[in-house]
C-alpha cells in the first residue's frame, strides 16, 4: 500500500469481515475475507494505491471498494482499478479497503464418463429405432393398440435421447470452458466505469432461452416415457384378464391423452410455478446442465427445488403403480 508521496503506513489488517456486514454484497462462499485499514501520512493524501495478487480464479471483474460509514456499506466512490501482473486499486482517500469478487463454480468431470454417456445413449437410440421399425413392419401380426402403445413409448425414448445428447450441456458452460483468457489475465488501465459494486460473490450467468427450451423438452419427454411405461400394462391387463371382453370405448383416445397430454400439463404447470425472469425451472442452479434444479448453492440436495416435487415424486408414483399392477396381474393369473 502506497500513498502519493511514496511513504505510507498501513494501520492494521482485519482477519475477517464481521465488522463489515454488507446489505448489498451477498456472500455465499466460505473463502477467507480480509479488510485492509489504511492511514497514510495522517490521512493527508491525494491518492492511495493497493496491489493485490488474488489466489482464486475469478470470472467477473472484481470491484475495488471501501467501507462508507455514512451508509454502513461498501462503496466504489473515489476508487478506480487497473491491472498488470497485479490487481491494483487506487483511491483518493484512506479508510478500510477490500476487493469484492464474484466466483464461478467450475465442475470438472472425468472424460471417460462423457464417452460412456455418448456410447450408452447411442446404443439406446439404435435399439429403440430398430424396435420402432420392427413394430411397423410386423404390425399386422398383432392388435393395433399394442403396436401403437409400444411405438409411442419408443418414440418418446428416442426423442429424449436425441435432445439429451445434443443439448443437455448449457451453452454458458460450454463458452466458459472454451474460453482460455480470464479477466484476470487481461491488462487494463485504471478506470472508474467498470469499477461497479457487485451484489453477490456468485457469478450469475446470462439467461439462456435455448437452455430453458432444452430443459422443458427433456422434462416432458422423460415424463412421457414413464407415463407410457405405466400405460403399457393396460394391454397386458386386457389380454390376460379380459380376453373375452371388448376394449373400453374410446380406448385409443384415452390412452393418447394420458400418455401425451397429461405430461404436457404437468410441464406447463411446473414452468408456470417456477418461472422467474431468466430462471425458468431454476435450471441454471443444476450444475452446468439444462435440467431441473436439485442442489443448493452449497451443493447439498434441496427438497425445495423442482427436481424433487415435480419430477422424482411423479416418477415414484408411476413406478409404484407399475409394481402394484404387476403384482395384481401376477396374483390373478396364478389363481386362475
């Protein structure tokens, strides 16, 4: 720390920010937070410069701030920032200084897991496509509603796999991963315009409508897949337990509505209930993927996020229905 005269003295260093609780800057991480208290030439100086060497990888430009006792919060008034090999803050007064930073959590995954995902999804798509072709060319050998229901199940699985393999990764995450130059590596002159007060230590990436659309489609077709898997027990029920009775009236229409329309209604209700500007489905809090949110910012599972109430619970009910149907049919067949 240096004053305009070249001689100066730092008062002391606060080891934490307990005496500087900000209402504007919200803290989520547990990184060390220290405050520099400066008193140069008895407070008589026209310029104070502090050089920092941040040890964390930051994503957004940091802010050079001081504690403004008139508002009891951080302020950037009278401070500018610049960058060479260090992050430099220059202020026209002496007080308690800090650098506010915004961090981005970068999740790293083993490359073999990515290859396994591509291979597994590719094999699944090939098997489903072959099943659809087989059902089409042999449809005359079985009842039409059996072919229709199995083809609907396979179609929802196939479309889900196509969307998953082509769009599950957030474009924000892809752009950050492909970027090789961080803000800290750039050399910038002193300026006041970019020295804006941050509101959080977490990077909030821009809204991505494409990622929202992918999350909605994945959600819909996966729900439809589970719904059609439950409806597939209906043909088995009619073949084994009601072999001599006709199908209920409007059977095709009823099954189609349950299989395709009800998942769409659930998705629409979910989107309407969780939508916020730029945060539809809260998908951006689910790591770096276009999918329903399930984690708190501290990476712990959240029961308040959409993943539990709006996906896991409906799927659990469908699986429970399948188990009960299987047991009912098995007991009825054994008794006969």
